[in-house]
C-alpha cells in the first residue's frame, strides 16, 4: 500500500463514518490502521532506488553511497554500470535533533500532537523542516 492509498482510504472512511455517525470499537479500528500503516512502511522499505534517489533520501552524496557499496558496507545490486539500493537498507545521515513543527492545526489537540511526535521519533520519521 502506498502513502497515497493509505491517506485516501482512511480519509474516505473518516468522511463516511462522520456522515453516518458511526460508533466503532477503538481496538479493532487501531488494529486495522496499524496493519495498513505497516504495509505503507514495508512498501517504502522495499522500494528500489537509483543512486540519485538514494542520495536525495539519505543526505549522503552519490559518491559516498557508491564508496560504501564498493567497500561492502552498503548492500546494493549492480545492473550494467548502474547501482541500485533497497530503501530499507540505506543509512540515514545524522542531522542532530529534529525540531517539531509547532504550528497549530485546527482540531488537533496537544495530546494527539504529542502522541504523533512520540510515534514519529520511534519510527525515525523526520518531522521538522529539512
């Protein structure tokens, strides 16, 4: 499942449920949401990237990534003269602490924002400006 499919599915459900006034089991809802989110993460990790895409994603230069590949410190595969990497295998360049956007979003409480921030930190998702 792609990010766009995930967003579309859960946005449509929210709209439909709000319109119908649906009351649901929170535990079952969370289970399905988490399963779909895991699908998104898995599809992201399995994406095959060329050196330009990998460099943009990691913050390392193409030359640095190729150097790590040639040293055997980074897994990849060669197709002709091109090297490709699996997104889940790529290193992330340390950038220090990420600053969390503090812009207020209507309808989102501080408790929800704090929970989202904790989840982002656990998942290693960058939440601040690049």
